[in-house]
């Protein structure tokens, strides 16, 4: 789906027109992948627009920046406020929000220290899911290994990591699958190209620990908390590949994927290929909250005051 543009983009604390958010081709990021970013959802609750786990996303953005020794001139709270002002000012929701920190135009060499840091926040309408409704998705185990420890840090959400994700995703698509699951360098289950993974077996929910080259997903964390609320036993442990084939239930989580059930892995049906009870129970809780049918008992939302719309100018 082509990007649907909005009026403005937040750039280093000021608003600029969408079409003015341009970079020089010799910017450090273009040549060396030096960016970290976030993907955030703003939902349209009955009470108005509300950003899901805004502070956690901006904390992860600052954590990713810190790992890459990028100094960001804004606090977590200022960045959250930037998202709120942007959504209110553009008047577009529900939407996807894309904050990006990048190394801009400075020097041409690999050393990034002399290229300026630029911070952008964009938003645009987006309501897409990997799959919606009662059917799960058909996935494969990728022939590509997830980024190995001590190569590119998996805990940082950096643009460069997504070269690995693109290989996983393209291979899956050309072979007729919706998504690929990557194994880590040790051969254990890691994650999808843009999703964390959960497995259910005999009533227990399993997910890979962060040391298996997974991104510390905000949705992963939300689902772990919801499982706690529902008293579902949870184990974070290494998952062997074959567990995927004998699991009772498997599902992806992510800002884009939300909670997406998996129907088959490598053409082997997950149980009978229908959505299992634990996935259903977690979906009910998750969508109940993000669609505003249930109270926000974990305080996951930052409300966007729609009255602020007039306050934002170029
Ligand atoms: N893993 C990867 C590689 C991702 O790109 C994403 C999407 N950000 C996730 C996991 C899920 O993270 P989150 O729930 O924070 O969107």
C-alpha cells in the first residue's frame, strides 16, 4: 500500500511540511544504515485518539540510540509530546507513527561522530494486519539466520537490522508464505521479520528470551502481562525448531501484527489449523483494550487531545 501522506512531519522539535522532509543522498544513514526507529500505533478509541504505550516506544528509541552512541537532544517525555502534537495537528487517526533518529549529512566516512543527528516523527493512516478474522497465517522457517549476538545488536531497533528482515520476508513471499520465522545463530527459534513469536504447548505459553536475538517487543511485553492477568503459565525459554511443528498454538505479536495466529509452519498444520483457546483468550483481552471495549487497566494509552489540533503550526 503506498504511503498516504499527512500535512506535517515533526523534525528536531519543529513541524515541517511532509514534502520538505528530505535528505541528501550523501547523508550517513543512506550509505551506512545509521538509523534507529520505532513503529507505534495510535488507536481511535471511543474517547478519541490514543497512542499505545507511547513512553515504552520512546524509551526503546532512546535505548537503541544509546547502544549506537547517538546522542538525542530530546527527552522521552518531549518525544512522547512530539507524537501527541503530531497526531493532533495532522488530525489523522487511527494511524501509524514512525519516529526515526538518524545520522545525517556531515562526513562521508564510516565514522559517524561528525554527522549530525536528526530526529523525525511521521504519522500516516494505517489499519493493516498480517491477517484479520478467524484464519491464521501460513509461515515458513527461514533459511536466513537472525542477526547473531555481538554482530548487529538485536535489542536495538536499527534500520540496518531490517536488511536481515528483508531477506527473511522476501524469501517467505516468493515461496508463497505470508511471513518467515528466523532461527538464531544457535538454531533456536528467534522471531519473525517484524514480529515476536509465541508458542503454546499443553497449556503453557512459551516465548524466546531476549538473548535469542529478539527485539524486546512492546506487544510481546503487553501479551506477557495479559497472560499474567489471565493466570496463563508463561515460560521464557529457548525454543527448539521442532517445537513449532508439535505446538498446540503459535502466534505472532507486533505493533503491525498485533496478535496474529499462525495456521501452519512449513506446511505442517499447527494442531488442526484453527485458532486455539489461549490465542483466542489473549486476542480477546488485547483487542478488547485497543478497541476500547475494555478499560485501559494497565494505563497503556496516552490520550491525544483533539482540541490541540489548532495549536500546531508550521
Ligand atoms: N521483532 C521485530 C524484528 C520487529 O520489527 C518488531 C516490530 N517492531 C517486533 C519484533 C515487535 O515489536 P513491537 O511489538 O514493539 O512492535
